[in-house]
């Protein structure tokens, strides 16, 4: 008996000693190569995001919304320090009203309409970059490129914590070119929420996973970092933080429900939940704290709408945690209690879903249920559903099998990080199929899920016979390469698009027309002039043209937008009634209409010589303007509304 034990022990020791160890110099070399690759990917991403504004077209802010962010950055800078500007915002701008917007309603207090994060980070970027000779405009133009390029190392960290260094490398490479990061806000000049949010949210997810996977006592530090970084997203992107906030609750509920069902069936629990629940509670408190101190939201947000749903999930998690912890001590009592609790949860979920559809509105309801999308939400292009081609080819390409394998592995292994990424991919894919702007969220989960599935499938293939394994691994590599190439082409196309302020036509051709028009408005109209236009141009009129607009992209007054929309859509021979109604309340002094024309130069000399005679030099060339076809500008917008 003792000989058998000795022999068994010897075999164990022999096996342990036979396990290969990687020499220190090899590990150092590996990490030098990995860090060099990450640095190269990051620089490539930065160049790709910096290329259009600086190297091709100049220092211009892109799109419409970023101009109000620049305006508010200037207001924060008036208070001297980074802290002073932030405190001014969090105190509702001390009641400040900016009267260049939404005439005649007395102005707008932007501190209660917008979140402070983008402008506050703009102040921070300026404070840093001014030491290198950059002014405020250049600083806020560079900030989106820097932040979105920083997604690359952040995505490596997320992938590394999810499945190791190869998963991290592939996720970092994919994030350089994916259109999910580039299609809206991925380039310099897009001084808005998206590029900054993607960086902060990626780190928040990575810290969340780090907290769940660490074996030492430092996991609590990463749980706190998760709370901070996820909480900051509430200051950056008002729409997407709601998704993250509720997603972490959904993930925790799914895991706890699985454990409660096992208890109801008198089965053993496969893992402990202390880290899971504590990390979630801290992260939820991080969201709640930032929401509560932000003037745009306040305490009422914590108990209403999607905030109420998120905190209902928190309450459920705490109750479920207590029941699960009591089960080992009192198994006979807890089994029936858990069964009744599960029945109550089903009833409550149905009730919460019903209340959500009555208390949630706007783009959130439109994302949950496309059929419930309101007219004002539908009028915004970013809230429209994406085309199947855009979704399947430009964004997820042919990576779906890799994500499916990640989902299957997460179910079989019960790995919490893999479950989190898989569940996030499914939830974000659903919402992205509803509204095109949510593709920026999909990338946070789909990119690491793709990398994880590819690496695990490749490892599985290489564990087979050499010839078969290499053949399958090569095939997987070809599929991945094709998927990457499919993304590279649209990514490069997006990176060379001129900014909208210098090109609002399609195809995009740089032109100074808008800048000239806004300068003319600023220099040739009275300082108190009011301008009626389609609301997309409201920020440009108020901030660049320095004149008072009737509406802008904030869409805070849907009644006024409807009135302006009625004016632009009225029959050209019978619009006086709408105009009279506008004059009664708003008295616009100028009407701005954007309509692109194709310019054709015609030499009139030959015509006059043939019919009237005379010297050619007496007849200059003529410029003929032909309206763009297919329709563009405001005519195209009217057609879109009517459609």
C-alpha cells in the first residue's frame, strides 16, 4: 500500500517537474515585442484619426454638436482652473442664460441640458497642450484623435484580462480599423462624446473584469477603479452610460438567477459571489454618485426611467446575495424561500418592463422598441435603424462565428469575464440593430469577443493532428484577414472625409461656402439679428456666425422644431400662413437655407459672335448654377421628413 502511494507520489512529482517553464529572457523578449506592437498600433490609429483635419483640410471642428462643446469649454475657462470651471458647471452655471440660442424663449442654460465631461476634458487638454504651443481650438481638435487612439492600448488591456496576451493583441489591432470606433467621432475634430466615451468605457469594463478575476486582495482596488471610470461615462455620453449602467445590472442578475435556480433544485454552487456582488454594488454606486451631482440628471434620475430600472436591479442583487449566502447554513429553509423569491421576480420583471415603457421616452424607448420611436427621434439620422449591409459588412463583417464560439465557451466554462463579454455583445447587437448610433457601443464588446473566439478556436485547432490543425488554423487566419480587410477600406474612406463645415455636400468636396456665409452673417447683419434655419445649423449660426438662432441640435423645444419643419415642408405657393405664425411669435429677421448647386462655366463669346458679332474679349465667361441631383441640402431633408 505504501509502495503504491510512493509510486503515485513519484509520478506526480515527475509530472510536475516535467512541465516546461519559460525562461525569463524569453518572457522579457515576448513582452518587449508585444509592447512594441501596441505602440505601433496606437501610433497608426492616431495617424489614421488625425489625418483628415490637420494634414488635408486644416484645423476645423467636425459636424454640428461639437461646436456647443467648444462654446462651453470657453465658458469653463473663464473660471481659470480646471476645478473652478467644473464647480461652475455643477452649480448649474450659477443660473447663467445664453441668449444666442432658441429665440425668443429667453436663452438656454446649457449646464442643465448637457453633461460636463467633454468640455471639462477639453479644458484639461488645453491646459496640457498649451505648454506645447497649441491654442484652445487646436487642443479640442486633437483631443478626440488622442482619446480614440488610446482605445487601442485600453482594448489590449481588456483583451489581456479576458483571455491572455494574444487576445489582447488581436483586440488592439482590430480596434485600429473597426468602423464601430471610426464611423462617428473617430477622427480629430469630432469634439463630442463618442471618442472619449469609448476610451473611458473600455477601461471601465477592463477594470470590472480585473476585479472579478484577481486572486489577491487588490481586487477591491480595481472594483473602485471600475466605479470611478464607469461613473465618469455619465459625464461624457448621456445616452450610452445608461446602457452600461443597466448592462452591469443585467449581467449580475443573470449570474445570480443561475445560482438561485441551482439552489431551488438543491444543487451545489459552482463558485462564490462575493467579488461579483461587491464589484457590481460599487460600480452602481459610482454611476449613481455621478448622476446625482450632475445638474442634467439629479437625484430624481435614480428613481425614474432607466435609472430606476438600474437601481431595482441593485436591490434584487443585494436580496439574492443574502439568500445565496444563507443557503449553506440553512438549506432546508432557504430552498422554499428561494423558490417563492423566483416567482416574485418573474412578476416584478413583467411589472418593471411595463412601467419602463410608460416612464421611458425619446431615444431610449426607440432603442428598446423601434416601433415606439417618436417623430422627433426619427428625424435624427443617428437614431435611424442601420441598413443590413452596413451592419453585416462594415461593422461585424464575417466575425459572427468567432463571437458565437465565445458565447458557447462562456456557457460551458462559466467564466465570468467571458459571460460578461458575451452578454454585452448580444445586448449591444440588439440595440445597434435598432439605432445606428449604438454601433459605437457594440465595438466595446464585439471586438474583444471576436478576438477571444478566434484565439480559442485556433488553440483548439492546433491541439489536433499537426496537418489538420495547421490547415484549420490557416483557414481561420484567412477568414480573420478577410474580415479585417473588409473593415480597412471603409475605415480609410472615413479617415479622409473632410469636416462638414468645409463640405456638406455628397460626395464630399471641400468648399469654403459655409464659412464664408457665416462670416457674412457675422459682419453684415445687426448684432441682435435672429435667424431661422433648419435646426442642424443652429450651433453654427450662434457660435460661428454670432447671431441668435431659433433652434439647434439640442432639440429641447420640439414644438418650435415642428413649426420650423412645417415652414420648410409647406407648399412653396402657400407657405405664408406658416410664415405668419412664425412672425407672430418669433419674428425671424433672416432665413438661412442651404442648397448645393453644381457650377458650370460657359464661354458666352462664341454665342454672341455667331448671333451679334463682336470681339470675343468683350464677353466674359458665364457661371450657371444647376441644383444638385439627386437632391441635397434642405430639399433633401424635406424629402426625408415627407418620406
